[in-house]
């Protein structure tokens, strides 16, 4: 952890793991092989986040828009997810990692769903790193769902329109205290040189620092991760104040 300041370590880091496809192209291998390399990178970053004392890590694994990809690629990503949880579950439990899913994963392939449900159940009491996997996740969809839940509550007379505060809207997001229950990310990292949020944590990103890395996700090393955190630590965060 060379050069990082422990006292201002972000509590919640969110990552857009981009560039698996380009990595595969560069190496002359199928796109799914790029995602497999991406999965190994993800595992490394989970372990390193824990070592750095980060409390919550969120990764964007599959968006509501990713269904547009070929059936082969979509199947490949979900198979990798099963590989990841089955292969690494014991280690995650040993390391006290608690896995949560952000997104409606009821419509993903049955075997992936079962493996995930088991992982969530087996890790739910762990008090170490909270590892959120955003899966079938889209931030506009997330906000729409929160608004729908609130509208039902107003209709049922459980809530007055004037009760709808920012906190109430946050509460019903996937990150809210009805679900994953984690603070807004102080730092959002996107790899592969792209500089946009792509429907990721739009509400939660209001005051997040955005750090972009040119590394393709499978090449994203722990050194590059620390560089991104160091860049975050060097920023002057004012939250609209002076
Ligand atoms: C973006 O790269 C990556 C994804 C859409 C999927 C992320 C998936 C993994 C890291 C695989 C492992 C994850 C789990 C949860 C098992 P891209 O395909 O958009 O890359 P490109 O922009 O270079 O084409």
C-alpha cells in the first residue's frame, strides 16, 4: 500500500470493468476468453480491496443493456459467474466477504441464479468486505423501481407526498437500506479509457470522484488500482461547499 493514506481510504469503491472485448481482440482469442481474464482480474481486486481496508466494493458485471450481446457471449458471462462463485466461495467465506447482488437477477439462467442465491445465503453474516455485483443492473431502472415502490406507498396511505425526501428515494434503490445497504461510493473507477457512467449508480454518483484508467480490465493490476485510489486521495472534495 505504498503512498496511500489509511485515514482517507474510500469506504465504497465502484468499478466499471471495461475492456474485456478489446483485450480478447488484442490477444486473438474469443470475447468470452476476455471475460474469463476479466473474472481473474475481478478476483484479484476483491482480495486487494479487502487488504486495503475498503468496506464496500461494487462491480458492474452485467447491465440491463448487455442482453443485446450475442447469446454465446451472454451465456459465457453467466457461466463465468457460476465458475467464480463455485470456485471461490470457500475462500470468500474464509475471508469474511459478504456478497450482494444489485439488480433484478430473477431472469438470469437458472443455474447461475441458484449458485448466486447460495453464495448470498452462505456469506450473509460475514462482516468483512461487502462485495456487490451489479447484475442485470441499470440505474434508470433502479430509480424507476424506487419511484414505483414509493408511489404504491403513497397510494396505500403509508406515505405523504411531502415525505418523499432524497433519503426516501435512496432507501428503495438497490444500494438502499432495504437491500444492499451501503453508502454512496466516494470513488468510481472506469477502465479502458472510456469516460462515461453508462447507466451505473447515477443517483449514488452525485458526489463521487471519477477516476479513469487506460488499462483494459483484464490488465488492471493492483498497482494501477492503488494509483487510482491515490488519485482520489489527492482530490479536493468540497461537496458543493467552498
Ligand atoms: C465490459 O467489457 C465487461 C462486461 C460487459 C462484463 C464484465 C464481466 C466480467 C468482468 C466477467 C466476470 C464477471 C463475473 C461477475 C463473473 P466489454 O466486453 O464491454 O469490452 P469492450 O468494450 O472492450 O468490448
